[in-house]
C-alpha cells in the first residue's frame, strides 16, 4: 500500500504547479504526482512552438476572462485571487526571466520551454515530491474520508486528491462513475481546411487585420489571417474556432465563412475604389495593391473578380468595381474540415462547471477532491490563456491541499 497526504493525477503544467505550491505552503506533506505516460510536462515542451507561452500580459481580471469561451464567468473570482502578475512573479522569483512580446504573449527570455521544465523539475527535487511515471489510474474510490486510486503499479491512498489530467477520456469516465457530469469534448483551437483557387498559390501570406464571420451564424472574429497550404489559420481563425467549438462540431466542420479583408463595408469600399480609378488611371489594377494588402493576396482577389490582367484603373466599369468590392469585403470560402493548430491540441469539454466550487476548485459532491486545468470544461483562445487557467486553478487548489 502506498500512502500519501496528497495525490495528484496528471504530470502536466497544472499538476506540477499544484504539487510545488502545496509543498511550499506545507513542507511536511508527503506528495505524489501520478503520470500515466513515460514523460512529464509534454504539453509545456511543445507550447508556443517550443518556446512555452507561459501566460498573457493582461493584468485586469475582468478583461482576462473575456478570452475564455467556456469559463468566463467562473474564472472572474479566481483571477482576482491569482492571475498573470502572480504567475510572472513566481517564475521570476525562481530565476526564470520572462519577456512580453508585442502581441502580449509572455515567454521565457531563453525562448526555450526547457527553461520552464527545468524550473519545475528543480522545484520537485527541492521539495522532495514523488513523480511516478507509467502509473495509469484504473479506478477511483472514496471511503472513510480517504481516496484510493487503483493504478497499473499498485494502489495509492491519500486524504486529498487533485485531478489535473487535462483532456483524458478515461479519467472523465471515472469521474462520471463518481457522479460528476462531464461535457463531451470537442476540438477547440483549430485551423480551417479550405480548397480555393484564391488561396492555392499564396501560402504564407498574412492579411494583417480582417473580419471573419460564419455564414448563417452569429460567430465572428477579427485579427490577422494566415493563408496555409491547407486553408486558413492565425488568431482570427483560432478565435473563431474556440468560440464556435460546439457549433462548428455540430456542422461536422463543413460550413461557409465570409471574410472582409479590409474591414470596410461594401459601399465604403466601392467609394474608395472609385477614388483609385481617378488617382491611378494609367496603373494596372493587378499590379497596384491597395488597402495595405499583401501584393499576392491583392492579385488573387483581382483575378477572382474576373478582371483582365492588363486592365487599368481608368478602364474599369461599374460592374467590375462591384465585383472587386465584393471580393475585398464579402469573400466567401467553403470550409471542409479542420486541422490541429501546430501540435497543441485543445478541447472544449470536461467536468461540468456547476459541480465545482470556484473559490477552492473543490468538488461540490466530494470533500477533498479538487480539479485544475483543462480537466474542467474551461478553454481559451490562443496566446497563453490556457496556461493561465492551469496556474490559477492549481494555485488556488494548493491553498486547500496544504491544510
């Protein structure tokens, strides 16, 4: 029999952060992290393209919560307790200098996720926390105020238990058997697969600021747009995928989007095009990119407007101007499927939030059962926000685990 004061299931960011902070607050506790795989912190390793997007430089709780399609209301209180500035200070205090990039994302100055991993491993060693690999939990039982975990390497017992497994269907099923409701997971943060002649030859092109909406839906977003080899990506798409995770899953990822590349309405664009007609009468339309659009994108939209390659601004007629305005402000693309964003797989779904006390991240059904990170039905847009949820929930849970 393996007896501990605190058991933590999941060797990811939330599990490590909770274990370390629990040990800091009460060094006398015997703590173990049970990890089903042969490696820990694998998601930290690949985050931010291998640089680890630690958090996001948003320091107002009521603004920070706006980045969570699921969890916005529930995280408002926790973020007043522990949020971005606290996270940054925690790492700085342990010799990990951080930097804020122009888009608000926060990374280690080293530009390497290994810096974060090494910090965690050093803290684990300092506080003598057991990290047990290849310990897959097969059963969870609660009796006589004690938790009992049946694993592939034996039975473990402790009075306090934290589940920090992220998106783990097996653990969700075990929690359902205890009586917790679990929202079925669907992908969040994904790119759109689109086959379209306008995009085929211009992968890598970025439109700096667009407006995107899903046709016959209230879903919309704004921001940069990246043309990829398989379709469209970048923050505008990822935000749309996060907020539309459930609705787009119901559509089986087959739908239409409308893209406004210049964020003017149709008539405003038409008026501007008429001005170009007067200003640049002798210039070839195809070769005179406007609205600060990348040249290759502009050329594809001109071609899609059925304008001849040698047509000059002076020669364009009213119908052609309307066609071009339509391509610039109301371009429709058919989405046929999705792709995972880089290697970072995020889901919408998990333990239903109504069953959790967000002052402590404790189960409302079981005393001394806590949750942290993406095992809960909480997810965020890209940019370090999912990690901030992990740090906040893990830290607040640790305040109870240490007692």
